[in-house]
């Protein structure tokens, strides 16, 4: 998300080695991690389905994240197909409860 909206994603993971370039902003207790604002709310050029995919991948609880990278890849391919051939008949369905 840092490259999309210019912000780091807070994480509950332990801090990485300072010598390594990473996107972590430092370790936090999971209960202190505020969910990020959906990227499409910060930049209207980001498709809501891509925004949802990103938020799904950064969920604190592992069981709330996508089940596999194959699942993520498949959803990204579907989003890419939608962006390459948009249809006025297709409207994105985004769960507005992603920040609760």
C-alpha cells in the first residue's frame, strides 16, 4: 500500500533488521493496530476491488486473510481483466465493513 498511497501499513509483526529496507513501521500489539483506510478512499484512481484485495491481505488475524497466494493471484487476475475490459454492467462489490 505504501506505493499506492504513500503510507506505511502498521504491523503487529516484530520489527525487521534495521539494515533491511522494508515496509514495516514497527511492531505493535495486535490490539493497537488500526486498520488502514481503504486505498480507494485515499486515491479515487484505485479500483475498489483492488483496494479490498489489499485490505484482505493485511488483516491482523491470519484466518481473515486470503487462504493462499493462488487465491490472491486469481483475484488479481480477475481484477486485471476487469480493468482491461470494463463494463458498465459490472459494478464492484466492496464490503464496507473492512475497517471494523
